[in-house]
């Protein structure tokens, strides 16, 4: 089983203030997936400009103090949920046009968080889809949260990867982003940043700052935290640049040494 994440920075124009698809990247990646070989595949995609601008505008996930704030957040919840669902529709349609049996799985319809971490999610349906040869496609979404002071939260694609990894124990986890992997510092800010081949703990890095664009799920730092906790239970992952031709295809086909490998110290 392979779990593949397509970053919001790759399939959308992440710096756009309104939802904007990167159609060229999406189609190319869909073709690469359809040209590669795998047995079971789950795809998780980020929200990019379909989610972050709204999540930020309505500060979803922040403490709710008044009834007025609650009403405003509920509206923001609906708007964000619908927008990321639209992106998911475009992704699934594109995958299907390339011959991939993509089925949409809406996180907000079955995931509940507590203090912004997944508290409950029944994966039986996903397993059933996999058994039948479908490719389930999940995505960063707004979800209900059991913490009374926040009530609603943003569930990042990266946290979904962590949860699915832990529960389904895939053979490989591949993350496609808009950078070549993890650098010793943000490569978008520091031209002299150097790519790190293997990361076994957060101490390996000088800094993993936020993305510089609007990203309420913490950018590369948050991603790395999720992946390191997977590595601790023996599930390795690979971060690579999905903006470059054929890297997603090569990674699915099992090629090593592309991007950054995140693995446990013990191994
Ligand atoms: P995605 O949308 O692909 O899931 P994010 O935009 O959340 O990814 O995070 C990737 C971004 O994180 C990169 O575009 C880069 O600007 C930023 N970043 C910050 N620190 C680092 C680092 N040390 N190495 C690589 N990228 C970093």
C-alpha cells in the first residue's frame, strides 16, 4: 500500500487570495500516477488556495468567546468546507480522466478531532474501497472538534497522512511538495539552504519555519512533526518535489534517493 500526498502548494496556486487550481501540475501528476504501478493507493491532497484564505479569514480553530464569533465561524466552516470539496471534485475528476478509479472521501463527514488532533475516524469504508480496487482520495478539510472552546478545527492533509499511516501501516508514504525536500532552512527565503537527504529527528535541522504564504497548518514544520511520529513507529516517508516532471512516478515505482527520506534513528 502506498499513501501519496499532493501538497496544496503543487495542485493549487497557493499564493492566490482566491481559489485557483494549478491545472497543469494536476493533469501531469494524474498522468504520472496512471503510468506507474502500485497495488493499493490512497491519495491525500492539501487545500492550498481553496482552504487557507477562508480558514484564516474566519480563524477556524481559534477560541470562540462570543455567540457572534460562533455564528461567524459556522459560516466560515460552511464556506471552507464547500471550497475544499470543490477542489477535491476537480482532483477526482482529473484522476478519473486519466483512468484512475478515484473515489472522494470527505473528512468532515467522518472525522472528529479533540484539541485539533483526530479523535475518532472509522476507516472501514476506506479499507472496503481499497479491497475493491478504488483509489480513495481524502483532503485537508474543516472538521468538528470536541473541545468546547473551539468547536471546529482545520484538519490538515498532513495530519490525515499521520493517522492513515498509523492505522493502515502502508509500505510507503510519499509527499509531493513544491520544494525538493527538507532543507536546513526555508529554501524560499534563503538561497543558500541545503537539502537534507535523511532526517531522523527535528534536531537534524537548523529551522523549519512556516511557509511564507498563508498556511494555518504550519507548513513544513508541521509536516515534519507528523512524519517523524510515523517514523517512530517504523513507517518511512519521502518528501519530494511534485512540481518536477516524473518524480511522483519514480517514487511510486519505488525509486529511492529522491528528495528527503524521513526515518527512525533506530534503523
Ligand atoms: P504543501 O502545500 O506542499 O503541503 P507547505 O506549503 O505546507 O507544503 O510547506 C512547504 C513549504 O515549506 C515550502 O514551500 C517552503 O517554503 C516551506 N519551508 C519552510 N521551512 C522549510 C525547510 N526547512 N525545508 C523545506 N521547505 C521549508
